[in-house]
């Protein structure tokens, strides 16, 4: 089983990433990070509301160029689950869950981001409070970041992949938007990657943050959730400090 550093430590630009798993003591764990190359993308912070939901916010309002695709609710606390995604599909999943529908049903109404020529994948995770099981998904443009047809936006289709996992103490999975830097950016390939989950939240948070490229990393959120008591311990890091 690889550490988080072994998974992303040599990747200069993993983009945005979702981590879900289980600590050795049984607590459910989620993590979400964002990184960026442009001034518009780097001008962000994570902020929590009264419910503990996490939103991306502009660090400097005067420097906002285009809020679309970069300002959204990243983490949503539901009655029976915790949702974490890299875009406004968080709200789509939440709305469907309120109606008794599944995350998969919700994501069948969405597709990859329209940010040509990258067509960034939408990555999402749902952690179930009942038993700690979780689902990770990716919606990607077929061939995105790989061939000239995709880069030109010709005949693109959306491939949707859903992965179900049972909780295993000390183990989790990570998925991120890009395999590395490039033009266009190469989309994440394959299944979510298995990683070691540390039992200590500060150790895990530090490992994730230190594994991200120092120039490109922007923000990180980590949550350890005791499913028996409902208590939640969180850590939030913003490169841009107010």
C-alpha cells in the first residue's frame, strides 16, 4: 500500500483531489485539496459555514477574473452521508439525495467541465455514515488530454465511472483530476489509487500538504469522522492567509 507522498509527491500538478478511507481506529476519513497554475485559480481559499460545509472563496475579490468552475461548495454534510467533489456537482448530488435518489443518478445528469482544451474531469466522493462505505466517481471526456480530437472538442462523449468500497482500517483511495502538467492537461487514468490512511489527523494532513507541489498547492481540508458518536475533527489549510 502506497503512502500519499508516493502517489502524488512526484506529480507537479495533480489538480484537485479527493481522498476517502478509514483510519486504523475505525474513524471515516475524507480529504480534499486544490492546486492551481493561473492567478485566477490561485486566488482562492477554503472557508467553512456554520454546518461545517466547505466552500471555495476568492482570497482577493478584486482579482477575480472568472468565478465559474472555481467557486463552489466542495463538501456537504447530509443526514446520512458526507459529499466531497471538485465542483458544483456537490449541489446536484445533495439535491438528489434529499429526494431519496443516489449519487450515481445525480451524476448521470452531469458531465466533465467545459474548460477546453482540458475538459477537466468531475471527481466526486460519497461517504456513508451508516457503515463507513464509500463511492468514488469520475466523469471524464473520452480521450480528454490525450488526443487532438478531444483537445479540439470534436465528437466528445462523457464516460462515467463509479467505484464502490467497503471500509478497511488504515486504507483509503485517492483520485485527482490530472496525471501531471501539460497542454492540454492529461486526465486522471485508471481506478482510484489505494493509499495508506494515518490514524492521526495531523500526520495525515501534513503528509498530504507536504506531498503537493509548493508553488501550485492552494488549500486542503481533512476530516476524521467518528461514525459511532457523530463527532468530527477537521483540519483546514489555506496557502493564502487572511
